[in-house]
């Protein structure tokens, strides 16, 4: 089979191999010239400026995706860090509250120890377990009882004054009736002038009352009331209350006197039970009825 001879009409320019050699030589010459004299630098800048929009459009989706991913990752990390810092802050606040509570308890215990030393070391430190379940009474239960030597009638104080009196004792606990309890009496006297009287509780969250006080009695606002010691239960000189109001109404036979407890009756966790009771002298024995009759006839 004979090869087809191309007509001379279709023959244009040099052969492909010749063109390849020419273009290769020209490219090599341009590389050498540009490497030596940098004549193609302006061309590169023009071409780069012309192609920049196309490059930006081509890379925009990828760049946007990276930015979105970085934003989501940053937000997640910030939320986790914020949650961790909040948890640490809550734990730090809880520790701080516990430290403050312990500091207050230590200060109160030190004050109670000083108070016990002032009473010659006679007393039992006790902790309040709970308040009485009846909301209309002012009583609480402490963690010292018969096994610790607690007896009914002993006085309960805090560093500021009288809190109440032990009224019921169990083997390991004791019930304390507070001075705020309804009709709970405490014999007192006014520090300023020695006037003796009795204060009574009027119920929880209510002030103490000084009853049966004559209108002309020398008692004033801010007078300090301390135990008089005449009942044989409360040692003398313990702060009980401070007079807060004196109302002398001419239409009443007695003055209305109110007082605020000196002690923090419903605040402290630790209290001191005093082992200190006065020994009252015994009453003289009465003579038999026959002797009384003879004495009466002789008189």
C-alpha cells in the first residue's frame, strides 16, 4: 500500500521537530536572559495582577471553609474553657465559705474557752444538734447529757450572755429552754442602780418583757440587765438583756418594759453549760404544831 503524498498546497511552515527545537531554544534563551538581567519581572507582575482575581475565586471556598472550621473550633474551646472556669469558681467559692465558717467556729470556740476560764474552768462545751420541732417554743437540743455530768437547771451561756437553762436531760443529749421561751423567767437587776426585777420570755422572735414594773421605777432605755443570783440557779452578774423600750402609760398600773437578749440566742453553733450553781441556805425548820400553839398563846 503506497503512502499518501501530501499536496504541496497543505505544506505550511517548518516541520514539528524543527518547531520544537526552535521553541526549546527560545525558552532556554529566555531563561538565561531573565536569570541574568530579570527582563521578564514586569511581565510576571502584570500576569500576577491579572490572574489574582481568578486565584482568589479559586481559593475562596477553601479559605472560607478553613475560617468557619477555625471559628467553630475556637467557639467550642472557649465554651469549654468558660465552663471549666465556672466550675473552678464555684469550687473556690464553696471552699471559701467553708473556710469562713470554720474561722467563725474557731473564733466562737476561743471565746467560749475564755468565758469558761472566767468561770474557773467549770463548764461543758456543747454543740447544738437541732431546734425543737414546735415552732411556738424556744428550745434546742445539745450533744451533752447525763454521761457528761449535765443536770437539769444548769445555765447555758455564750460569750455574750445567758442563752437559757437546761430543762431536760437524756443520757447523751439535753434540752435547753431559751430565755425567749414563753413565760421563761430570769431574775435580773439593773446594773446602773441595782434595781431587782424579773424578765420573761414572750416567744421566739419576740423581745423579752419586764413585767409588774411600777410606773415610777428607775429604769431607762439602754439599761443593762444582769442575773441577780437570788434564785439559786443563775450565778450573779451574767448579762441577760438590754432595755430597748420603756412605755409609761398613765392609764396602766405598770410600765411596759421591753428588752433585747444580750446573747446571740439563735445564732451560735457552740454553747457553754455552766457547772456552777449557788447553794441557797436552808430554811429553818418550823416547830411542831403544839409548840406553835403554845408560842401563840404566850404572845
